[in-house]
C-alpha cells in the first residue's frame, strides 16, 4: 500500500466561481482566484490565479483573461481544464519521473444539471484525475463546519459563494430540500458597479467594485460598528476624465438590497417546503451561513429578522466548503454514499 500511496495523490477541490481552493495532505495548499490569462495568438496559458487576477481589466488585445466558471458551473471547458491542471501543478512544483495518479473530490452546486456535472468530471479527468468524486456544496459546507450530517436531525445551511447561493436542509446524510439560485457574490459586485455608474456617473472596473463590496459591503443601512468610508477612482462618464469619489456603507446597502431580497426569498421558499419535523429542529438549531457572502456585514442580522430564526456565521466561512470536501476525501469509505 505504501508504494501505491506514493503514486496516488488525493486532493479535495472547491471549484468556485470566484476562488478555487485545494486541500492536499490535510492542508489548504492552493487558494487562488478562478481566473486564467491566455495569449490570443498562441492560445497558451500565460498566468493562473493571483497573477491572472492582476491582469484582469488591464490587458491589451493579445492577452485575454477568462473566468472559466460562471454561476457555479463550467462556462469555458478548455480554460477550466488549464486552470485545474495549473493549480494541481502548484502542489507539485518538483516534477516526478512518473506522474502521480490523482484521486479528486470536487464540490458542485446542488442545483447543477447532469450536463454541467459531466463537464466538471471531464475537466478533472483531462487535468489528470483517475478517480473523480463529486459532492454537493451544502453537504460539504455542513461537514466543514462540524455538523454531524448522519444524525436524524435537520440542519439548514446557506452557502453564498461567487456564482450561486445554495440553501439546503440536511438530515440523515442527505439533502431533504434545497434551493439553488444564481444570485451571489458576482451579482453583488455587478450591483455595486451599476450603482456607482448610475448614482455617481462614474465607470469603475470589476476589481474596484469587488474591493468596495469587501471593504464597505453591508446588508443593512444601519450598523452598530460601521466601516469607514472609502475613496475610489474611476472614469467620469460625462467628461471621460478620471475622478475620485467617497463611498459609504449605507450606499452599498442600498445597492445590494434587491439581490439580498432574492436570497431571502429563496431561504423562505426552502423553509416553506421543509417537512414539519425538520422545521422544528431548525427552529431549535438555527441557520448556518457559509461562503464569502456570509462576510457581508449585517447579513446574519437581516436574515434573522426576516426568518425569526437564529443565524450562525461559520468560523471560517470562505473555507468551510473546502474543509468539508477534505474531510469527505479523508473518510471516502464512510461518506461514499454522499458522492455522485
């Protein structure tokens, strides 16, 4: 078995719309933005992850940056394959004589179609995986935050990622009911971009909009501990000259209001279709928030006001899904029935 282990590498991947994380030997070894930069003339990959992110929105006509995943699923098959391959290479900077056989567990949105599932599996196989297991994101998030998914008790998980918001009620190692909507981090960024364009007559890039969302993003117009206003630069739409404005968290709360209401609607819909016995469990335990969206200030409070339930933010919401995927990989025999 020792020799076999040497030639087999087990990796857990959270293939996200915004970020991709990889666990290898119980450690998060890769945490990079899901983006690749490609040379248009040679179609070769120039950069992956953080390097490609720095190029995003600043390229000339010979270079294009691609985000291979959209709304939690693969939109560009070749770019996704190159990205997975490149990120796996980050684990093994030293080349071996014999390429190791890869066993992968990859998490996928719960609302994914069979065709989209096939695309994830194919991309992983083309990137060198011999065995590919897929696990649903809410299930991985639940395992990652320490919930015993096998017990006969209902738990509600809300995972707000980059492309999708996954709402699921889990009991007896299965998803009893779920809602998957394509309103999440990317949509919030687009809302900020649109708001600045409309309210301030200023055009900003995607990266700047994301920075605003992270620094002053809020789900409520009034916070107990408000973040300081930030100064952002962009292009004046009237004059075409670069200019600077100050943005407050209250403005961003208004910008995000519509999208957050859609997430709230999906949560209420999931609660509506939850069997009564599980609903009573959820009333007792509350709702668990994971994913990057959980970091938006006041979101837990807003969901709590809407549902009249306790809302807990996971300890490390950004990494809950990949940690759960890593635990599932480590206990593959125990969790085999969760894999699709």
